[in-house]
C-alpha cells in the first residue's frame, strides 16, 4: 500500500533566517536531563532484557520520573550534604509473560544507580541519593499485543512527531559547547567542571551570545581567584570552539548570576544543582535532538523512557529528525526541511496518516528534488523498525 | 522607555487553513491535569497567603509533581481499590521572611486534598490517595528579591511565551466538549460520567472527528447495556453541542478501545484512570489555553505551579494568549494572530527583548491595523502585573 | 485431653511489696500509643471485614508501624506546622481468598485517618499528616490455614503470654490518672489538655510520686500565667483522684522540664509530641494491660496489630491478664497471681504446653484454692476463642 | 557521695532451675536484627563523628527504624526480586553545634548501605533495597546539654536497666549456635547458609530442643536433595557444637515448616526473610546480651540506636549485664546474679536511685561475698562512662 507522503514548499521562515533565534540545551547533569537519562536508560535495559527473554521488546512506558533536589553546604575546597537527593522512578512495565518474569524493579534500581554514577561523577550515590521505584505492572492486554503483534507495530495513539535539518549555526554551537565541556577528555583535564551545564544561546542578527551556567565542583576549587580563573578558561575554550563551528561573532558569559565580590558563586559538591533543591522531571528538558528550539517545530512528548516500539511520541520524533538529516545530507540543494509524521491509533506505524516534508531549497526549485525526498521518506518508513534498534542500542539520542 | 514591539505579516499557515489539524484536551480528571491542577491551586493558595502576610507574593515555583497510578478492581455496580494513588508534590517555596513563617507544607497538603475532592468527585481521598509533599524551602536571595524588588518584576530567565487567537472551530469544539461533560449541571444529570475525559480532535479538510475517552463510574453503571446506552448519549450530546459551534461535519467516537462483547470497557471506580496505574506529571498536558495544539506555536514550559510574578514561562504565556484574544476581539479584520514575548533575564518584564505579533488579516491589508495592534500590546505590557492578579484569583486558566 | 496446668506458690516478691516500684503509662496521644492504636484498629477493622466476607478472620499481622515526628512552630494562642507528621503502616494481610478480595489498603488508610482524628482531637489530619501504607499481601499457605483450619486454631509460634492481678495501688493510680485526663468529660471541660500524657509513677516505700508530662494545646493557652494555672489544676485534679484510689501519700509533678521564667514550656499545636519530632513504633509502649511494669512479668511481644486468632503474642497475653483478673475477683484469698501460658507451635491454642499460675495468698494457704484456680484456668482455655471476640469487638485493651 | 547499693538474697528461681526454660535468638540476618544493627551502627558512626568534631558525643537517639519486606521469586539455583526491600531510618540527631555541621543524613545512608552489605552477604543493596532516612534534627537544648554538660552525664529519664549472669546452658547453646552458623569460617565453607537464622531453644527438664530456622540461599542449592543434605549437615554441626557446651541431651530441628515432598522449603535469594515480606522493627528482637529470655529479668527498652552517653535504656542495660558478668567471674561462689539499676531523671548516671544485686550463691551463704559484690558494682558505677566507650567502639553487643 502506498504511503501518504506530502512534499511541499515550506511556508515558514527557517530559524537561522529569523532576526532573533533562541536555543537552549540542558546538559547531562541538569536535573531534567538526569531524570530523562535515568528513565531512558531503564527503558533501554528493560528492552534488552525483554529481547533476551522473549525475542521481542514488551510493553513499557517508564516516561515519568522526578528528581527532588537535596540540600548541601558548600565551601571552597569541600562541603557536605545536609539532605539527600530523592529520585522517584515511575511508569509501567511488563513484569510477566509466557510464565516468565522480568525483574523490573531490580533492573530499574540497578540501572538508575549505575547511570547516576556515570552521569554525575562526583556524586556519592549510596550516601547522598535516595531512589524509590513506583514503576507498576502494565496491563495484560498490552502484553499480548507486544508478544504476538504484527511485524510492523500499530501506533499506540493518534499523535505526531516532527524533526528538522540542518542545525543552524547557533544550534550547533550550543549543542557542541555542552558536549565539549562534558566530554571525557575535558573532564580529565578540568575536573572542576561539573556536569550540570545549561547553555542558552541567543542570536540577535549576526551576533551570538552564549549564556552558560556551569556548576563548579568545590573540592577542585580552592578559592575565589581560582574560581574566576576557571570561569575565564571556560569562556576562552568555548570561544575557541565556536570559531571552528561558525563565522558569526560569539560572546560567552559564564555564571552571570555570580557575585564575585561577596564570594557568592556557583559552586557545588557534586556538579549538579539537584544537590541544592533544584528539581527535575522527565520531558521538561531537551527534545530528541538534544535541544530546546522554540522557533522550530517541536512536540511536547517526552521521548525518554517511552517504549521504542510503537510509542509514536518517541519513534516518530526520532525518525523525523533522522529523515530530515538524511535529506539534507543527500540532497545538497535543500536549505531547510521539516518533517512531520502523523500517526493513526491502531494502524501500522509504517503507514502514517500523513508524512509531510516542508522544504526550502537554496534556489527555490522544488520539483527537481521531490522524487528524491519521497524516496528517502518512503524508505525510512519501510524500515521503520530500525529506529527501534537505533534507540535501544544507543545509536541516537532522545534528549 | 519605548518597548521593542514588532508587528509583521504572518508567514505561517493558520491551523484552520491546514488540510489536517490535530487538537487535544486532557480533561480535569486526567492524571496530567490532576497534578497540574493541584500544583496550580497550591501556587494560588501560597500567593494569597503571601499577599496576606507580606502584601507581596513571595518566591515559589511548585511546578513539579507526580501522580503515580493506583490499582483498582472494578465491576459494574461497584469495585474497590487494591492500591492507593500516590501523589508527590514538589518544587520550592519561601517559608520564612521578615521573621514570619508561612506554613507551606500545611497549605500544600490541605490544598491538594481539597482540590482533589472537587476535581474527582467520586474519589475517597482519605482512603485511596497517599499525598506526600517534598516541597522545599527556596533560596534566601530570592526572598529578598520578591520582598523588596522593583514594582515591575525582573524576568527570572531568558525565555519566551507565545499565544494565538482566535481558536479554530476544532479547538472550540474540543475545548467546549470537555467543559460541557465536566460541568456541574451535566454531572448532576449524568453522574456516571467521570472527570477523566480526554478528547482528541482531528480535522481532515472539512470533517471533524472527535475521539473521546471517558472514564465511566462503575457504581452508576449496572450492566453492559446501560454502559452502551450511556456511551451513545455522550456521543449524541457532543454532536448536538458541536452543531452550535461549527458548521463542519462532526463525528464522535467514544471509548473506541472497548470490547463490548467481552464486557471489557472503560469503567472505573472514581472517574479517573489514575486509579488504574496511569501516571501524571506537571506540564505534560494542556498548554495555558487548555489545549494541546501541535500545529500552533506552543512552549514547553509548564505554567501550572510556577510563580505568577516573574516566571516568564507562566506570565508571558498567559499574557500572549490574552493579548492575542484582545486583538481579534477588538480588530475585526484580524483573521489570525500569534504573539511571542521574549524576555531578558534580569530585565523588567514590561520590557521584553522582543514583543512580536505575526498577523494574518482577512483582506491582506496590514498597515491599517498596525497602530491598533501596537497599542494593545503596549497597554498590556504596561499593565503586565495585572496578569499576575488574573492568575492568582482564577480569572484565567493555565492548563 | 486434659490440660497441663501447674499451680504453685509464687516464689517472687509481688511488686506492691517491693521497696521501690516503677510504673509507666504512655497515654493515647503518645507517639508509641498512636501507632499502637492505629495498627490495632486496622487489625480490628480487617477482622470485621474478613468475618463479614468469609465468616472467619483471615491471616494478618499488621503489628509494625512507625510515626515519624513532624515539625511545628508554637506560641501561646496558636502556631503552625512546618513539616507534617509522617506515618508508615506496615505488616501483612490477606487480600484475596476464595476468589474474593478484601481492600486492605483502603481499610488501612481509612481506619488510620479515622482513628487519628479521634485520638488526637486537634490534629488536622488532612493537612498535617502524611500516611503511607506498605502493608503487603500475606502468604497463600496461611490463607488456607485460616480459612479451613480447625475450630481451635493452632499456635503460630512457640511463645508465651503472661499476666497478673491485681493491679497495685501505684498501677491503678497511674492508669486511672491518664484515663481521667483523656476522658471525654475532662476534655470537654479542659480543652487545653492534649492527649499526649505520659505518666511515670514511682513508689518509694509508702510515698507515690507521679511525674506527669502533658502536651498542652496552644490555642487554648493564651499566656504563661494561664499555663501555670492549668498545670496546677491538673496537679490538684490528680491528687483528688488519687485519694479515691489509694491511701498512700501521692505527690504529683507536671511538666517538670518547664522553664517558666523563660516561657520554655510544654505547649503544642495538637496535643501530641509527634508534631515536634518525637517518633513512635508499635510495641514500644504499654503492654496489654495498659502499663509498663518493669518489676512485673511482661513479654516483649507487641500485641497491637497482631491477628487475634492464633498469634500467641497477642491472645495469650490478653488471656493471661484476663485469667489473673478472674482469679483475684473470684477468690478473695489470693493476694497476687501471675499467669504464664506457653504455647507449642502448631498445637491447638487451648492446649498450651504449660499453663502456670504462681500464686501468693493472703494467709499462705494454697491447697484450699488450687481447685478453684485450676477450674478458672481450664474454663478460660476451653473457651479460648472468646478472647478473639473480646479483642475484635473492643472489650479488652491491648495497649 | 556514697551510692545506694542494695545487695540481697535472690527470691527468684534462676532460669536454669526452672522445669521449663525458653530462649530465643534472632540472628544477624533476621529483619528485626537487621534494623537493630543498622541503627546501632549509625549511632556508633555518629558518635565517632561527634567525637572527632567536638571531642564529645552529641545528642542523638536513632532508635527507631523499620524494614518493610520485599518480594522475591525463588527457585533452586536462582531467582529474582519482584519488589525491593524498603528500609526507613528514623530518630533524631544533632546536625549543628558551635557553628559546625555534621552530615547526619550522609552518615546514616552510607552506614546503612555499608552495614547491610556486610550483614547480608548475598543482598545486592543497590538494586534490591530502597533506603530512606527521616532522621530529623534534635532540639537545641539537648545540644547544649551534651556539649557543655557535666563530666558524668545526667540520666535522660527515670528508667532502669537489668542484667544477669551467668548464661544458662540453654542460653549459651542458643547464642553460640547462631554465632557459629554466622561466623566467617562457617560461611566460607557453607555459602548456602543465609544470615537469617532464628533459634528457639526450649529446655524441658534436662532435654534441650533447638528449633532452628535457616534461610538457605538458592543459588547455592541446586535441588531438593542437596537442600535436605544441607539441612542435615546443619543439624549435625549444631549437635556437635552443643556437646562442647552442655552435657544435656540436645535435639536439633531445622526448618520444621518445610514440606519436602512438595519442594516447599525455606530457600531465599539473599539469606534473609526480609526479601519475602517479613518486616523488622528496632527493639523487637534480642536484648543487649543477644538473647530473648522471657524467664529472666528484661527491659522493653530498645538499646540499638540510642545515644550511649546518657540514655539509661542503653547504658544501664549494658552495664547491668557487664556487672553481673564480672561478679560471676570474680566470685566463684555466685550461682546466679541479677543486677538492676534504677535511674533518676536529671541525676548523674553514676548515682542511680538504686543499684540492686539479687544473688543466689551455691552454698546459700551471702554475707561472705557482699563486700566483694558491693566493690564491683561501685567500681563499675564510678567508671560508668567506660560503658559508653565500650559501646561506641564495639566492645559490647547491644542486640
């Protein structure tokens, strides 16, 4: 059956062409990202356990979770926890099928501990975090559906996913800046830089302004002078990095709320603001391409933790970005493309109600590329279940 | 100082003109709406308590919270709870200022209980819900800022709000359908209709299709025949209602996942799916105009629970919708308007970095209305603090 | 089969004959008593629900629970809660038998709320208490045993119960003093007297000294003078009461830790110290006769919350006191009697391994009364299941 | 000031002379012992932290805590967790003094994790246990008292402690049997033997019957035959051990509730019944000498977790046993001694209101030993604060 693919000239103004562009990324150690990361990792581990036991991923949606900030007393060179961070894991997952059981709570708690230790290097998870799982069993009907369902799964809902390409200069700068500061080599060289890095990028015509909030780690910062030096270093590093990405002028401001004179600055014990009362929820941070882009097409769906099989809020968002990326890579004439996939509940996910591509070409000519775009979309929908594998085995990001 | 107000011809296709339009509303008893409602009510009660004690609303952001679904055993005519619903309240709120204390936890728990009883009439809150507050104290700096800050508050963040008007036919149908079914008179006449009503509206060209999920209440439904009769009644009622709102053809489907033959239908003890494992999080449901509108401009910000003074994610979203509404009401030529307000952290919120109106007029003429639009925007920003009052005293919705 | 009943001359010194006697009672509003009371009430309500549904009391032991103290700010005339009291209900109870379900969590939470409201009149349970149930399902084997077990249940364990009679003067003074201050008429006349009343009675030869800790309720005490007046009134009331009970000299000291000069006195919002951080656990307070009597025979078993059918730690303790009471009532020659019932796991509870009575008579003659004592013990064991009824329907205390 | 030491001829029948004697020990992995152990370890670690920071142990009483059993699915050779064990830590502890802070929650959580790993070798604490601390801050008054109090602390309450010596044959058999099975060498040789070992010893005249419940560990037991073989080995080992301790006849019964035919036997994943729903509370298990001895003098006080400085319920119980032990060791004529120490609230703990020794000598002569006993009691009270050190540094048991 042929797919309902609509390709049209985009009637929108691409973000990079707007006068003002706003982009944000909440880094790995931000409370919203922490809980996105934990729940997504749990979904991946559950998926692998299901595959292992049943040869299929069974029903789960662990796309809810909460970080409740703790309390710390921090000073240059050290500090301590007053109140632990509390993390609530929730959602639903299949615990039993075909007479076999999957230790969902065990996997959830083990994964949460393991993930946290990697994501926030200086957090003593055992002593300073309380983790509670309220993940409950899914419905029996859904167990059957996932076990004995069709080869191409049916959409769980009438919903849609959207994605675009390419990233604008601003988007690339914001994304790569956080990835750089949170990379292993950077952390090895600069242990004082915590994982809670929030970058707000604002482009006003041709000038980019990055406002960077970095949680420094107290035990590696011994006094206010060192702190200031470290801040300048980050600024310099990000300016150097930006020059490799864009030719626009880039200004970088680090921890603008600091009051250096009164030594009231952004230092933490652990490198995450979750230690000091900042809460986080699944789905309140980055979209699947790692960014919050208010002037781009986005969905509200929290992808993290959703089942990667038939949850349109996850699969179609990941797929839309992937398709958009392929289109701009393979068709040089495309300046900007926005993909939207609209599902129909209960219909195979390779047959969306509408798959639409809104395209802006460099030369204004659309007819020449239409077939090519159609082919890419069609092929990706044909192989829609590959998106599931990419998600489970970590080949794509979801936050 | 004059405001940076930009008024331009909209380059977008208004949602009602698209071939396909998708609109969703999660009703009052939906788990996401329940927790939105609780946290927003807590914000309002805290605001009133602060006003009462200090003459000013103090810092709080109780915009995080989680409903973890319970477990029930339901049958026609009755049933019982196996596992209570668990509700986690979180966020931050000022507990102390000027030597006076505000009993934040007391207000939070009392408000949560009271709100739940109203929002889900058939829920025995004492026996079937566990509520826990992990709301923690806000930082001392922010206490000062709110107490002795300027008359026009400074934006808490670089962020933006957006709103549009008018509602499309589909949007009005979806919104009013839920409001009708959850109105006091309707509930009095039809006690079997629970508050968890989720309406998905899809317009395909000129045909509207409403997919309505209604949690029926078991003690008022005695057998499968009665159930089916009740479903038809809702369908008929919504078709009648729709005819008053739109001239488009409207089809209504209620509880499409039912398997009537096997008596596997959507009945609940309480009228909310939260009783059976469905979770809810703040900010995962309706936007401030009560709808989820993927083809309209939206922000990810969860308005519910945020402080109504300087949190741009709340104030600017409410204000944008309000401005847009005023524009279409006062200027008949305007067919569609989208307002976007971009804040600058630390700057007065009546001075956004950009206030933009993208306008589509009925006759294509923009010059004639520009001054009028400018005036409306300017006046609203001038009186920005009125938005705060409207929120606190319940004159506007936030979810 | 004849019972192994041993009656012998007591080799111990009865408590009232010791030089020093120590007796304590933790009143209804003491944190340990609060949780004893809640869990016992839950056991009673579960028992009734089982009787109702199955005609038999099914397996449960909800004899674990915890009150974690809250936080309040109190002043003469008022105050408020800073942190709610947290109450954890735990233990095991049968949720399912013969295809029917008992809503254990619903009963537990509802009962806990209801009991608390009565036991601590001035506590706003909804706003200032968080209650969580972690009661879990019992094992399937035990369901069968209770459903289809023998008419006389088998002992759940090798354990023992013990009781004595009569109460000494000191014991009666301590017990009745608390009961008086917590009686409805007294509360009606003296609303300032909270339910958390702890009485420590010390008899040194012929002088009795009562040390009484009373949580006053702030909204009924307007200043330090009133407070002092109220304290004296309690002292006077208890001295009057004591005179009706004993001819020994009785001194009464109320709230000895008060520092009246600095207005540091024992006032509370609610009448229980649980509001200010004092914790309580099941089984850490009064024994089944309502007293802690270190110089009497006691068991460590927490009776509250245990199943009243075959849990020796509950049934035998209640029965031992009951038998002892009957013996002294019916046989005037008996000065003091201590009953000990030792069970054998898996044997009918009307056939203890040993039922022993240690008796001290007024005239030193034992032979005359032996038959009579034997008869009373034998009859009570014969009708052992009546103890269950007395417990379930509140005819005997268990704490 | 001379102490009020009363030495008299015991009027009681020593337990070993009774016809029937009952003794119980809940081993290290029993849920009651687990939580006793955790809270006592927290008290010790807090004490060390206070000593380190302030040179004095500050106020704390972390003598409340709860283990809520989890859920497992177990089979020969393996199994998995369905529901984690939940552990609640509660009580009060000083967090701040002299401007310095002690990270109480951090110490509590870290200690609980560390202790659990040692006490239950096969428990994967991270994945299968949820630990929550609700330990709250103590009152400011008590901080001062502990910091600047007198050299000999004042009793926190009017209460008493009691102890006796020597252990009877039955007591030694019960105590050493558990210690043997839970010793490192035994565990190394017999990894299938879990730490949850409950021993009930009953002596009926000259015959001792040990009823031993041992939680076997499934991964080390591959089938029912192996299980039965392991049970017999334990029986044989305990009979051998008993022969070294007593000349009485000893019978040993292991896991009497097993139904071998139906393979319904006592195997666990972890070696503790807490994995399968069994709850534990502080103070509901062994007394300070490691035993529950209903026919001996005991107090209800939970020693575990109490502050070892001035909490009479801890210090006087430990000291009474220690004194009794010294008396029988140093004075061969003493057959049995029971020590009782009665405190007076607010008086120095080296000056109890009464220190009484009830003594039974082998030859019936008391006068000869009185001075010696008096000297031992007096010396121990003189050096009462040494008991504190013994407790903190683990030289004595408290459960």
